[in-house]
C-alpha cells in the first residue's frame, strides 16, 4: 500500500498501531497544524484532476472520506508535534507565508499561546 516498503504486508491492526516503516503526517494534525498547505499539495499532484477531490474555502476535502498527507518512508522517521507557538513565531510565520496576522492566527489557533 505504501509503495516504498517492498514486501511489507500489514494487517489492519498493525496499520492502526502504526507499525509500518516511516511516518505520514497530515495537514491539521499535530505535526502539520496548518491546513493552508493543502492547495499547494493538490496543485503539485494534480489531485482534483486525477481524483475529483476538491477543497472547500476552509481547506476541508470533499468527499469527506478523502485523506491527504506527507508520506516519509525513512526507517528513522518519527512522528512529532508542533509545540506552542509564541507571538514572535506567529509574526514570523505570517511574514514567511505572506499573509496578514489575522489569517495566520486563524490557521494556527490551536497551537497559539
């Protein structure tokens, strides 16, 4: 299923326990709290054209059963979470992304101090 771990045969139980090689962080989860990266991912992959999956203006995927993520098959890859984001980091993030502070705040609200 992964396409890069040759011979890997995992049961549903093993998948749920994350016993596969690598990680698969997804936008909106602790390692990637900002959903606004999804349009770039969709454009790079031609996702809408290839699958018919679309994004809402708040970056939710339709149909709702769709999933997206960043898949890393390195055997030493480990999950991580983005810690609390301070005001100075929020300002820097907004500058790097080229958005106003209110937008960056909306995107990262769950991680803000």
